[in-house]
């Protein structure tokens, strides 16, 4: 069997070579073929541990605070549970404060966290640039900060005072979602993209998806919709109706930066006579919520998601904080991208309605920590 990494490299090489050397008609076919090859790779199982195998032993008893951007967001909720689970395993106390989906509430939550004078703070699901003053206060106090989806890229952000940002690579996540739409439509997708300009990472992922669709000669970006995630319950039903009126059957695929957008589209699509497994087919570039898994499993107005390994990332966050306490470099670990569709929704933790790789990550981290 060809290793996953080699197959991914081969698929990318085919894509680049095809686009560079072929005529326009053949180039379009080659792009679609390469998209299908890449989709097959990212949909494969993730059963081998590819994360760190060495690091500092567990620090003594600590209290850390997880400041959540919005606990209504399934991704943030999932990673917070992972932090709590890992915190218990390493012997720390974890407090969770909800930023409630608004800038002012997140500011208050961060200030509350700082007032508690914890050993470390986790910033869950909002940008460092939004809370510059609070981050500067944390830096002055010597409290290390680890983020989850707190910027466009994984790893340290010295300018923002972030020891490490835990996330998959946004470009890879976006590419996987967009290429699925290309592959599923045989290169004829009419796409609406949903994002939230409050978050730099959201705009980054949305523009990356848009760029992939625009490389597909027979595909069209029908609309680029900026709609606040926190207002999805009230905005998405009417926005869905408006898009149906504007584009009709030209709208074949929806791409979003979060599954939450699709929580509130189904009723409008059903009322318009759209089938749950028909167009417009919805695919999310993160985070793989429980509701998204249920929709994918039942083919109920969502066809796929590119989920984060939320619980595993919670364990990584605790490991990164432990490295920060020991004053060593971050682990360098960037989880690989995974695509979930009805064909593989039962694998890699699917029965639990989340992406939870069967790669032994809990035992791996416990071994590092000496637990």
C-alpha cells in the first residue's frame, strides 16, 4: 500500500503538472482528476500517531483557564472538553469561561481570566488581534498563552504574545473542502461561500476556498457571503431563501468556514423542495460538530466536513502549555487534514459523531508526561 503522505504528494504533483502542460480542455479534465485523487487521500483513515514522542515531564499542580470565543460553537466546545480531559490526566485544574460570541464579552472573559492569575491561559476560537490589550497584559504578567484557531497559521506568534496556535493548516483544510466540490460536480460546481469577517482565520479560509474554485475552469463562485457565525440562527433561513431566489439550480454547492452555518439552512431548503442529499450540497472547512456528523450520516442537507480532531487538539494544547512552563520550544505538531463524507462517516471516531483518530494520542501524551 502506498503511504498516505506519498499519495498526497503524488496527487499534488499531478495537479501542478497537469495545469502547467495541458491545453485548456485537457487541463480542466486533469484538474478534476487531480481533485478526485486528492479527495481520496484526505478521506483516508488517520490511525497512525504522527505527533510528538518526547517532551518535558508533567509540571506540578497548575490552574489553567480556557477562554472560549463562543461555547455555542461546536468546535470550541469540543476542544474545551479535550482540554478538560487532558488537564485531569496531567493533574491540573481547568476553568472554562465563555466569551459568548461578542467582542465585549470576550474582552470581559479574558480580563476575568487574567484576574484569576492562572498558570496559563488558552484562547479558544478568536483572534489575537481582537484582544491586543489583554494579550499584552498577559505577556507582562508572564502568563503563557496557547491559542486554538487564534490566527491563520499553526505555531508560535511572538508578535501577539502567543506561545503556540494549535490548528490544522488552514490552506489544506480549505483546499480539501473546495476540491470535494470540484470532484463531486465533475468540475461544474456553482458555489456559494459563507464566512465571517470578524475572524481573520475565517476570511483566510474562505478566500482560499474561493481561489481553488476559481482554478476550476467549469466552476463558478456565485456569491461570497459575509454573515456573522453568532447570528446564524436568525440570519441563515432568510439568507438561504434569498440565495435560492437569486441563483436557483445554478447553486449546486455550499462551502462554509464552519458547520454552524448549515445548522439553520435545512428548513429553508426543504421548504423549497430541495432533497437532503441533493443540490445545493454543503461542505464545511471545519470544525466537524456533532450536528454536522448527524447530518452527514443521515444525508440531511450536509454532504461533508473537514473536521478538526477537537479532543486530540485539547490534549495538544495541554502539552504545549506544559512545554511553555518548562520553557522549551513548542512541539511543532500540525495534525493532518481529514475529510468526512457519508462514505467514511463511521470511521475515525464517527460513531461518536466527532473526528477522534484511533491513533493512541492519549497514551502518547501520558507517556511524554510520565503519567
